[in-house]
């Protein structure tokens, strides 16, 4: 592993303890050479340096998720609530991904904003799922008489 020093414009080979460190791997399509060694993956350990990269990736994934969830919630083709269950699963999956992969690199304000928007969508999906379940219960009890 190399540590790059911006002030001296030099690189230095170091050993790093990976156990207690949160890192973000930058996606790279090209490899490059430093001191004659090929570098393929760039791993960011500094939270300040990693924040812009992680924020951009998470915002892109979040906006994509919101658009998909809104399309699912606005569709009226569901009679048994499967679409709303899918919405709830996707919200929970996204929250878990943020918690595991990206939480250390994001600001508290960004996390709170995403959480508020996801809670609104989650409440909407839950309320529609409950109303569909209530309708199904009423239908099943009326058929039995």
C-alpha cells in the first residue's frame, strides 16, 4: 500500500492495519503505475477525502431507488399487495446497505434526510398494504356466508 503526500509530491510504501479501519474502494477502470508497481484499486481511508465520492454514489443510488419506488407505489395493478411488499423490502435493503457500507463516510444531515424520505415511502406502502389486507379479509368473510 502507498501513502501519497501532496505537499512533497512523493509516495511512500506503508503497511496498514485493516481491522479497525473503514474504507471505500474507488471504482477504477484503468490501472496506473507508482514506483514501478501497478495500482488497480484505490482505497480511501480518510473520511474527509472519501465523503464526496461516497456521497455522489449514494445519492445516485438513492434517487434511482426513489424513482423505482414511486413507480411501484403509483401503479394500481396490485390486488394482493406484492408490490408494496417489494417496496418495503427495497427500502430495508437500502437502509442496510447504507449502514454497512457507507455510514462512516456520510454526514449526519445526509443520513437524516434520506431516512425521512424513506420513512414517508415506507409508511405509504405499509398503509396501502394494510388496506389491501383488510379488503381481502372482508372479501374472504363475505364469501363464507
